């Protein structure tokens, strides 16, 4: 049954690698006024869908920079996610910059406008709020579970709010709209050893598992040096083998493997 | 006395704008395993010296990406600051990538090696630790107040550790070695108003102070919407005027200006 076994082969094919880039738009992050947490949330959320963030950029609220960054990065990754700059004030310029990058006009989304008008306001205030209804022509909406104005998607670019709670209420709605790729699993083990004490043996494990990404993350806690050793990769079957080798090298270096976590 | 008044003019010249870019090197930030805090610390520390971060990039531990990023960004800013990838293990490749970007060999710094050898270790472990003594030929050292291996500087690129406490113990030593530029001051005022309620009047203040950077940062706290309005700029003399206008527009919108902070 060659047709069937071909089909079985196709089904058994591992999902491809799906990549993303995050663009964080906001002077307040670059000035240090605000500590960004959106990248970390996006990394965890997208990672669980098998979408790997390969790069992140933090850029200022400068139209030319935003447009050029979108044009440069758009072709390089499967998906682009932006946060910030879609509120109602003069410094919220992301929507118009995305429209410029795609060479399309900015139009009012009736669907967003309806949602905005649900909360009554005097005309001048409503006019400002309706700025949030402007999207590039051809964009589709990203729902916003807070009930506030939606984000939008055009091409491979997903435009979301900068306020963490609102960004989270948007990105979590995207799961079904994005291609899910090979999920990168990780397992980690900790030892109260300095990085140097395991560096050579750890590098040898990396050489034996070239498709895995082995990293060591030292820390200093309770007056002791320790290292978290992390194995990341998509092949769950061989991960336990790699972990066993890492645990063995910890023991060989005089340490005790502790706190094994699979994620 | 034309010569003297020329000289006085020269002295009175405001400091120039000094710019920087931060490159955060590390898979663990992109995977979401680690929440970056180095950008925020750098922004505040450099900001106090009048060095403005204009861009930040988070990139993976991939040699080609690191080298290309350095080559691309190096010419665009007065200073480049990197964090991460200078430990003793196989995934610590920043030093060799910086050497490649500058087209110079990697050499062992005797000064770093001396510090590393102060803590005795068996030969294999010492060999790994001595990886941290490798710097591009021609680099100068950045001290490390923790007593651990130093970072280094070559050209306008400053290479520092990724562990926040160590990065901080390095960057704080740089104050005297960097050009201090015009310090961007900020003042902020909070009101329990939605952004839309002040958007038009706030934009008008921005138009009257084009050299200032006015931003509004909405929040939702204790069941109330509020907005922080921030004025940033180098001209301290006119900042109070701009603040007075912002306070007046808050009052005109029916709000109460609260929590004025100058930084």
C-alpha cells in the first residue's frame, strides 16, 4: 500500500520550525522609565505554540525607524509581533507606520469603532478614542479580551498594545490563527558547581547532540555559586539521554544533580 | 573683548547628544527562560550620564548574527554595550565574535588571567575559566567590582557580563571613561483620567514644545483608569512651563494633577 505509507510518512513528518521577531515600540522602555515584560510573556506564549522568537528589537516612537524596522524584519521571519503605540494620543503612531510599511491607506475599522462607541464620551474625547479604530486597509482584527479596542494583523505583522495586561488579552486569542511549529522542549538541572567545573564535559555533550541547544546559567545565591544547565530541543525522545549525560558529568565533577525540571 | 566672549560662548554650549545601543546576547532571553533586566538598568545608569539608548536588540548565541549585528550597529551610535556570553562555557562566544567583527585576533589578557588564577583550580577547570581571559587584541579592560574576570572595550563596543549583578558591577565603573552628553530630564504627573480625555490638549502642548518628548502611559489600578503624563527633554528651564500647561489641561478635563515627580 504505497499510497498509504506515503501518507503515513507525510503525517509523521515533524512540524517545521516557525520563527518570529518581536518589535517593542516605546521611548519609555529605552529611557528606563518602564521595565519591559512583554518580550518574556510573548516568548513563553509563542514558545508553547512552537513559534520561536529569533530576535527582538526595542525601538523609539520615531516613524521612520518603525517603518524601516518593519520593512527590514518582515521578510526574515514567519511572524512579526509588535507591542506599543496603539493608544489614542499623539505619540501612538504604530498603526500609521504599519500602513506606510505596507503601502496602504489607514482606514477606520467599523468593528473597532462600534466597540469604542459603546462607552459614551463627549465629541472631542470620542474623536481621540476613535484614533484607536484606525487600521491599515486590508488588516484583520486581533480580539482584545479586556473588551477594549482590538489589535490588528496585516501580512505577517501582528500589532498589539503595549500595556502588558492588554497585550496578553490580545496574544492569547491568536493560538488558532498561527501555524504551530516544532515545540522546543527544555529540561534543566541545577548543581552547586561553578560553570568552569563542568565546561569541558558539558561542551562534549553539546558536540554529541548538535541539534540540541545546551546552555549554562551561573548564579550566586546564599553565598554559593551554582549553575543551571539547560538542554533545549525538539526531539523529546533523546532529551532524557542528554539529561542523563549531563547528570553524570555533574556527579563526575563532584556535584549533585538537583532540581530537574522538564518544560 | 571678542576673544573672551567667543570663549564664553564656547563654554556655554550645551553638551551634545550622546547615543548608545544595547545588544543583549542570549538564547535564554529569547526563549523566555530569563526575564531581561539589564536594559532597564543600563538605560537608567547611562541616562544619568546623558547617554541616550536609541535602540536595543536581543539576539541569539549565533556567531554570524552577533558579528553582523556589531558591524551594522557599531557605526550608528556613539557607544555599543553588549551583555551576555562572556562566561567560561562553550556557548560563551561574545569575545570571539567581537574579535571577528573588529578583524583582530583573540588574545589572552594577562591582567584577567592573573585575577582568574587567584582562585586555584585543577588544570582542566582552570583551562575553562581562562576562556574568560580571552579578549580581542587591542581591547582595554572594564573593571568588575565583584572581583571576578573583567569585561572589555574595543572601539566603541563595551562587552559586559549577562548576570545582572556582574553587569552592574562593570557598567558602574565606566562613568569616567564615557562622554557625558546632555542629560534628559523628565517630569511626570498623574491623573485619574483616560488618555483620550486629554489627548487633544496634550498633543497641543507637544506642538508648543517640539524639543520635548511628551508621552502618556495609561494604567488601570484599583478599578480606576489613570494616565501618567511624562515630559522629557534637556531644557530644564522650560520644563516647569510645560508641566504647568499639562497640569492646567488636566484640571480643564475635570481631573486633578497628582504625584508630580522630577527625575
